[in-house]
């Protein structure tokens, strides 16, 4: 904003009104009009700085915004210092020391001829421009000190005069009104963003899609809304503590799947349903891991509904970032409560769907046992009778082979019946057994049993964390094949002798089909899940041509260290 043009010859002063005041009153009115012309808080502060500098003919101006505790600066807006100089100066004043800190506590106008000679001055940082004359005036919003308006280096004079002080005090009063309106507007917009985020999370959780995708939405929305470096969702782990199930971060993270031990004080508080706010993770003794200590302020909120803790939401900011305000904490707690309610509703919805699936499985199992197996057995008896009456050796051999195939088919159907009747929550001990169970479970909706092959000592070589993620990756790959591939053949290979590109030993899962392949522009959420899960363990995932004719279909590869 350019300075208001000075009028021509000053008007004749009225009785009691000095010539200088008659000239500066229109400037003050123009400055007040400029200050109140917008609603966005930061731009309002910038206009106040510029208007005050123009009104007093000051070279530099700044506004220090006092934090919620009233003993330091939460923000600093300046005018008159170019971007390059600001970068060389480095961090802005925090108000803990020096003259700016003293002004926070005194909250009264201060006018100095030479700021460097004041005993309260702490000196200027390197690369700070020369400054002698100084004027500081408090800005009040609804009776409370919002911050201080600072002016430095009046052009053509060593000292800001009485007119400057009076004009700036009037401007500070108008600035308080404008800032109050801007804060109300900012608070309303912030609440609107958090509400929109809650709606998006609820929609994602209740859409019936993949639960991991929905939790990822919770992490991403929380990170963006809170202005944090990361958004992390944790769920209670079977062995105690909490497991990291979703991470949203600008930088790649290897924390997915990690379990935070139950002896952590913060985890204990979250499981007890109490929020935790950390001012600086680098110095907080409750931070047990080096990763947590790499952050600054941290907000950890329980995801609880109806007195039940379903998980936790953690939003850490980078080191040196400002702490979370009271308003941000309140909005985040409301967001976490809404997300927890949506989680509970989604869980109830999944329970109903799971119950319907169990009922359908029971029906299918009964039909397979009472109808299909009995008919196959009767057919086998008929074939054996025909075999005894056959005179041609080739016919007898062919019938015998058919009977053997029927016996194999009956055994496979009985295996499928066992899988249908088994609770998915029952986790077999060996990785090989769990892989076979997933394959048998997938055979029912597929209409055929995928082929499988194991290479190496799968049960003894692959660790629990990698094995757990491999099973989840296999389930995802088979689900994608069933829903999208239209395949007639699927081959599963688990190779525990694989070597990763960096030379580490690992396990490689390959799921190949002869279906229609992945269409251009189609959804990739399942493949993204596989990749994210592998990268969290230090591995990788990719896909390529399938095992059909001329490479028809898709081959999905997932690998991770043991």
C-alpha cells in the first residue's frame, strides 16, 4: 500500500488547532480507513505497521503479538526491512528479554531518543539495521493487551514528538478494533475448516471403504488443519501400548506398524482418556524415543466415544514452531471426538457386515457339506461301480483317475468349509499357515483356489512385524484380484530367501494373475497401501505384467527386510 498523498497547502487552522495537527488529521483518518479495510489478521497487522510508519514518517515499524500466557511474543510483523535483511537477521524477537520483553510487562507507551542506551535494551542481532529513535505503544483488544506497536528511526528527527505519540495512540485504538474483527473472522474461518475436516473424516469412515484409507484421511486432515509437521493415528495394540496405523507427513516415515510401549507416560494418559500437550518435545522428559524428541510442540488427543478409548491422534509441529493455542486445542479435541464417534459407528457398521458375512459363510458351508460333498461322494461311488464293470483297460484307468480327482476335490472343499467356519480373529502361529488360510479364504469368492509356493524357511526367518504386514499385503492383493482382475488363475509365491537392493536379506511376496490388468486412470488406493506398508518397513512394492497370454493380467510384488 502506498502512502496517502500529502495535500497541497495546509488549510488555515481553526482556533485552537495547530497547523501541524491540521495537516496530520486527514492523514490519521486515511490511516484509520486503511487499517479497517480488511478481515484477514496477518494482512491487517501489516496494514497497521505501514499506516503507522507513514503517519509518523518512521523508517521501521513492527507489531509484536503477545502469546496467550501474556509473557512472550507469539508473532512479529514488520515493515521497512527487506526480505533479504530479514533472512540474515534470522529468528524474530520472542519477547523473553530486552526492551520488547519489558514493554510486554509494562504495557505503557515508551518514547526514547536512543534505544541502545536504555538499560532495558539487550542489543540488536547481527545484520539488524541501525536504529536510535524509538516509540512503543500498546494495542488493546476488548480491554486486553493484544501486542505492542513499535516505531523506529523517525526521518529528519532524533525523537518522535508529542503529535506522533498522540496520533499513534489513536491509531492503536482503531487497530485494536480492526484486530478484534479480524480475530473473530479468523476464528470463524478456522472453525469452518475444522468442521469441514470432521465431515470429510466421517464420510471416509462410513463410506464402507478400506479402514486403513479412512484412518489415513484422519491423519492427513489433522496435520493440515493443525498446521503440524505430521499427523499420526494410533490404535491399541494386542500386546499392550499403541500401534501406529496411519502416518501423514511431508517426509517419508518408517514408523508405520511400530508399537509404542505401554510404559510410556503419554501412552498411559491417552489410554486413560486424557489429552496431552507438550510445549517442546526436545526437552520434555516424557519423550522416550529420539524420533519424538526431534519435534517441537506436540498435541496428543485420545480418540474416545462413550467412555471408550478407540485410539489416539498425535499432531507434532517442527522444532521452533509456535505452541498450540487454546483455540487450536479446543478445535482439535472436538475434531478428535467427532473422529472417534465416526470410528465407533464405522466399527458397528463393519460388525454388522461381518455378521452378515459369517451368516452367509455358515449357509455356504452347510450347502457345501450337505449337498455338494454328498453328491460328489455319490458320483464317486457310481464311478467306482462303473469301473468294476468296465472291460476296456483305458476306460478303467480313466474312471480311476476321475475318482482320484473327486477325492482331491472333496478334500479341498472340506478345507474351504473349515476356513469358512474359522473366526478370522484366530491368528495361527506360523506364517506359512496364515498364508494358506488367506489363500483358502480367497478361494470362496474367487470360485477357485489360487496356486501357492513357499521358498525358504518362511516360519523361522520372517519376523513378527514383517509377517503381520505381509499377511495384510497378501489380503489386499487377493482382494484386488477378486474385485477387479476377473482372473481365472492366480499364483502366490512367498520367498524368504530374497535379497533386497541394498543387500539386506528379506522376504518377497508375489501375487500374479491372468486377468484384465490395471486400467489406465483406475484407482490405485490398494496399490498405494501396499507401497506405504512396505516402505514403512524399509522395503518396496511395485506391479507389472501378469501371467496370462502375452503378459495379460497383473503381477504385484511386495518385499521387506526380515
